[in-house]
C-alpha cells in the first residue's frame, strides 16, 4: 500500500476565486495526487499525495508553471503572513494614490468637460492610475494569458485598458471624430475610478478575510516563543520553543504559558486550562499531574518534564485540525466552484456579444454605447463573491466552534450536523463523568480470607484497562501493596476479564460473564444487587470457579449538564437515545435521572454501530456521541460523530467533531452552529448569484430600450467591489450570533 501524506500549503498569487479553481485543477491532474482542496478565502491548499510518486517540490513547480506559487518549507505560514502584510501595505498605498488622482478626473469628466485642455489633464491623471497603481491587474492578466487562462484580473485589465486606450486615442487624434461632426468621447474617469474602486474593494476584502482566521491566530498566540530549560548541571537557559526535546526539564513560573505537554516533575500550582478544556475553574497541579501546552500557570512555580513537543502537543493538534477544517470544502460548494471555474470566459463572451449587439442596433451612438456596455459587463461581473460565499462562512463557523471548545474536523460534518434528528449517547464518560468510584464491596467469604482475595482482585484488575477496573484498583490500593503474576490472563470484550492463578479460574466482570461461566448467584446477593441497580450503580462480579467471591458497587456521577443538555436536544425536536453495557435496571435509573425515554441496556461495542445503522435505515440522520475505544465503531458508522474528552483518546481520531471540555451542552450548540453557518452560506450564495444574474444584464444595457438607462462603468466598479465585501461581512456576523 502506497504511503500518503496530507499537507496544508500556503498559496500565493491568488487574485480571485477562479484562480483557486485553476490551481486546484492543476494539482488534481498532477501524478500521485489523491485529493486537493484550494481555499481562496485563506489562500491555502490541502493536498493529499503519494510520497513514492511525487513530493512537495514537484507540486510547487507544477503550480509555478501556471503563474502561482506554493510555500512548502516549515516556515511557509510565517512567509505567507509576511507576504500578505507586505502585499496589504502596498495595496493600501496604491488605493490611496488611485483615489487621490481619480477624484479630479471624476470632477472634470462629470462637470468641467468644457474647460481648456480637459482631456489632456484627465489623460495625465488617469495614466499613473492605470499604468502604475493598477499595473498588477495587467501583469497578472498577461501571465494568465501566457498559460491559456483568464481570471478576475483579466476582466479588470480588459475593461479599464479598453476604456483608457479608446480615450487616449480620442485625445491624441480628435480630428478622426471631428471629420464626422462628433465631439470625441473620452472615458478616463471610467478607467481610473474603476481601478480605484476595485483596489478599495480588495483592501476591505483583505481586512475582512483576515478577521475570518482570527481563531487560528488566537490559538497560535497561546504558544510561547521561548522556554526556560533546566540543564543537567542545574543552570537555566532560555531557548526557542522549537529547540525543546522530549524529556527536557522546563521551568514554568507564575503567569507563564505552559510550552509543551508534559508531567509535573516537582513543585505545585494551579493552572487555568480554559483555553484547552473550556473549564473555567483552575486545576491543581502536583507532582505526577499532566499539563498541556497553551494553558496558563497561575500561582506557583514547577518543573515540567516534556513529553510531547512541537506538532505532537494537543494544542498543535487542535491548530492543525482547525486549519485543515477551515480549508476543507462542504458539498454545497461544488456548484459554486463549477460556476467560478467557467465564470471569466463566459463573462468575456457576454461582453463581446454585448459589444456586437450594440454596434449592430445602437444607431448613431452605437460605438459609445457598445464600449460602455462592454466595459460595464467586464467590470461588474464578480466570481469572487461566489468564491468567498462558502469558505468565509466555514472559516468563521469552525473558528467560532474552536473558541467554544468544539473542534470540527471538516466542512462536510459542519454542513451535515444541522440535519441531525437523532443523537445516540454512550453512558460512561459521556452522560456520566467517566470517573467511576467504588461505593461498596460485599464479600461473600469469611472476613479472615478477605485480605488475600483483595490482593488477588486488585492484581487481576491492574492488568485491565477498563475504567471500572481502575476504580477497583484505586479503592483497594490502601490494603494491597503486592501484585501477583498469573498463569493466564484474558480480556473478554463486553464482559470483563478472566485469569488463572494457582490452577484456579477467576472472573471479574458483568452479569453476562457470570452467566457465561455458569456461576450461580445466591438470593442474598440478588437482593443487594437489585438495590444497587436501583441507585444507578454498576455491579461488578468477582468469581472463583463456580462461586461468587464478592460483588462490587461502582458509581459514576452523572454530569451536571446532562439533564439540561438532553432536554435542550429534545426541545429542538431531536430524538435522544442512551446506549450502555450496563444492565436494564442501571440503564433505567440513569435514563430516569436525565429525563430520557429511549435507552438500550447490555449493549456490546459492535452492537452500538448496529443500533446506529438501524436508525439510519429508518431515515434518521444520526449523531453518535462517545468517548472511548469501544465507541469508535459506532462513531465511524454515524453521519456525524462527536467525541467527548480532551482529545487524547482514539475516539478523537475517528470522530468528525470533538467536544474538548466534555460539556454535553455543547452538543446542541454544535448542531445550532451548523444550522446558522449553513444558513449564512445559503444567504451568501443567494446574494452572489442574484448580484451577477441581475448586474450583468443591467450592465449590458438591457434596461436602455425600456427606461433609457445605461450603467456607468464607475457604478459597476463600485458594485463589484462591494459584492465581495458584503459576502465576507455577512460571514463575519456569525461571530456575534448566539447559540443558546
């Protein structure tokens, strides 16, 4: 099997949405590339490719061949930011210069046409606007033409270039028109003002687009630039964070951001982990406790042993996930991409057709009307509004989710979540805290033998990775210090564990294990078990051969947010189901406490996936919420998969969404976030389509035969600039929307 990698490369030179489509098309045809998504809004390309067939350098060369560039080295993101800042500053200067010179051209062209040397003054003012401040439009258009393609710059260059050259010719050779008894028409104001308006629109668009990626900037701001490393001789040395290695000993002082994931080596403090978990209360950290990069140390100092550095930290994984999600494309964007891909050639065709119709039917003002209409069509058309409609909304939506502690892996799941009408909840770690504790142990043996069996019980459970086993070990550790070695140990999925010690068989697990082992349960034990189950406790059986040694009551506290979260989902018209491996009585008790009618007990891990499949076969769009390895199959089966926890579990790898803080209220918020994001995308696409569907015919002069109205190219330029800005601004409204 071929080894593949998926990387996010910054792209430079993207002038409009059709540029992004062009780059994407080029990369898709590149040998060894499996999938590509180029995002115009954040100027990035997510490329999955076979490392044995191609590499980043080849991809870069391929993109450079069509007039763009990929930044492929480790500093690509910083380079891109520097390039964007330099570009933005130049753009602002060019815009100011173009506006300053265009204003007198407008005044002369509109009101002072009869003043001496009016045309020559306008020519002198318009030339630097077109030739210098607007030069990038012409350079980019020429580069596109060399590669047999066209983009937004082509439309701008054609429209302003034609009006400028036509006006210049008429200024230099007015006698051509004078011989026909016509005053030579000039449109310097059209060429100059259109460039000024489009430059202004690009400034506003760039500013707005930079706001859509503020979530990434905030997350990256959580990473300190330097760190204090304690060397082997005890001295301290300040190093760049990039130089930190695993097992380095780091000094974290009060007020410092924790630089890497690690374990407290010595000292103690309280750490604000709200940036990662969403929990507002500081968490106490003592020796042996885990600490995470990006969290804030508050009061004490401590030494931290680095365990995960660089791209391995949870914060780095979150940043990577958010960045990839923001660059991904939902299915809804496919239509917009197809239209943006053919938009420029179609508009050029419409502009040429408009010119020919006006030349044929325009009467004595045929040429004037033909030129104005053609220029207006070229100017007003805007593929950028279409190209920005979806990605800007996706970027803001995913960024807003990240700020709330909802990590969304891709745009497709963000789009799908608003359709969810059934939510399946695992019990342990999802509805409950996931921190089970032993409430009581009932020994079915004489007191004098209990210590021996307690050591045996603890030793067997220490070999299991199940949370219930951990609870038993934690409870018994005060009584036991030794660990036994066994002739045989086996983990029995969905039932418990079995072991052989000194030729005797032992089992620890649920009622299903007891039934499989054909162990009889005494009536006295049955009464205790029934009472425990009514109290929503999980019962664990400890057996030897064919008899019960002990029964253990383990309780897992139900999350405070569970009942409110479930009632909120039900109020939104979403069906909610509880699945648990526990027995019927325990499941019923938990369901009653959280206000659920639908639940299923005694469910094996494989049966969870089957249950999800059954709901899907009934036409339900299912969201599965779980937190552990045993939920991974069901998470993969669901339409929308949501993992609960801090993101360190295998469930996070499978799930399309992760609720970092384990707050169940965020499930409903994730669904509502999807709903308002998709609504915003629909609004953006509607206005982008309507703008072009109405704007292009009006620019072509369709209203002239009815009302005598011809659209001025200056107005067309302003409308074009505002269309993109309005789409991005509408997406930015998502930041202020409430999810309650």
